[in-house]
C-alpha cells in the first residue's frame, strides 16, 4: 500500500518535470543595435522575456545554455562551435552529448558555469530566480528566454539571433518556419472534414491533459483540430469519467515516461489497455498516437515538427509528409530514471508561478 501511495504521489512530479521550460513571457518588440561612440566594436541591447534590457558587447564567443529549448535554438542558428556548456537535460541535437555539462535544468551548478568562462548565458524559468540573479551579480551577461506561444518561439529565435550576431541566420530560420506553419494552416483551413476533437494526455495516473495556454493547444488548433479540453487552463487533471464522457476523436499521448524501461510508452499502453477506455472513439478507430514529449513541449524550432506531425494525423496529406502511421507498433524511447530531486524542484517552480 505504501508503494502504491508513493507512485501516486510521484506521478504529478514526473508530469511537471516533463513539461519544464514550456511556459513563459509574452514577446516584446525588437531593439536596434547600438553602435559604440567610436564606431568600433559591435554593441547591441536586447530586451529579454523577463523584461530586462541586456547590453551585449561584441559577438559572444563562449555561450552557455541553461535549458534544452535554448540549446535547440542556438544550434539551429549555427552556433555549435560557440556553445561551451549546456545542462544535463540538453539532449538535442545529438551533438550536445559532447558538450561539458553545468548541472541539471533546475539544479544549475554555478561554479561550473563560472568555470566555462562564458561571455553570454541563455537562461530559463526552471533555472530559478536565485541562480539567475546570482549569475548577474557575478557580472555574467544573462539573456532570459521563456516563450509561451509558437509566435513567442519565433520571437526568441530573433532575439537569440540579435544577441549572438546571427541575425541573418535567425531571419532565414524564422521565414522557413513561418512558411511551414502557413502551409499547415492553409491546408487545414481548406479541408472539407470537420474539425475533430483531440485530447493530448501527458500523464495517466491521474489523467493530465493539455488545455488552453499551452503549446499543445496551439498545435492542435493550427493543425485543424479542436482541443477536447480547451476549456481548462494549462495542464490540468481530469477524472476518468470526464475523459470518457468527452470521448475525443483523437488522442495524442506524450512519449516515454517508462522510467528505466527504454522503448516503453507508459501512457499509450495505459490508454489502449485500460478496459474502461475501450469504447472511446479514438481507441476503437485506432486513433491513439504517440508524439515525442520533447518535440511537442519545448519552445524550440521543433514545435513546428510537432505541428506537421499532428496535422498529418488529423488530415492526412496536410503536412505534405503523407499519411502518418499509428505509433503503437513502434514506440518512442523512454526517458530513463527521472531524478526525484529535479522533479520536486520543477513542481515547486511551476506551482509558484500560478
């Protein structure tokens, strides 16, 4: 009985850890570069997602990223050679495996950050205000990224481009992403089929779903669907009875969460095997799909990959990639053992923001 209670008590912590780094501040207008008085070294002022104006002198050559989403943006801007350290949770692209680590996402080791001798740090909410303030007190240049929406992701790509001197690369990337988003939105709008209801489940015990104000909600609606739980705010728990009554046409489930069982998608297996869910339309019609938890949750360029994937499920051919296959037969990698301390910190941070 005690083991069961422990599992139930840890489930929400696992969910919140998987979601870390996905919420944030609204975009702000871009700033113009500020030339130095003698016309010498490049100098630019940017206003980050915390509302702070940060002055960056020169083109940063030693960059530290303290969030997986930040790391993905920096790599997409071609800054591989200038990234000198990342967190243990930064796992994409695969090249991050060779970068020095400065601790966990929510357990940043300040001493290791200092040892990396960065001239620019990209931070995020889960790093905690205490750590970010400490780094600034030590004279570090810190830019805070925290996109809430897909437009917010595009804004932060532009912001990171200005901060690092990669304006041209940022502009090109944003244009490409906007074009891809536009293709999905146009085809979804032109579809003759009705907008299906879609539930995105991020944990199953208890059932956590994505409501309004999340990346997942935007992905569903732009892809031509209707969020079955669009009336709830953020990530919320719903009862099994409510889930059954809602009876979504499609169910998206986050990958992994199989603890130390690689290749085991716990949520997917629960949905398709739970006897009380067998009469749901999505289950009966084989419309339960696994989607990579990191791709659909991180505020990075890959959120557009998630959009195209979901569009392909709801309206085959919408994404231009053909008809996707149900993910039941080939399952996504699990997350491995999730550190309890990291989960507790993530819970505290997210609850504190509410």
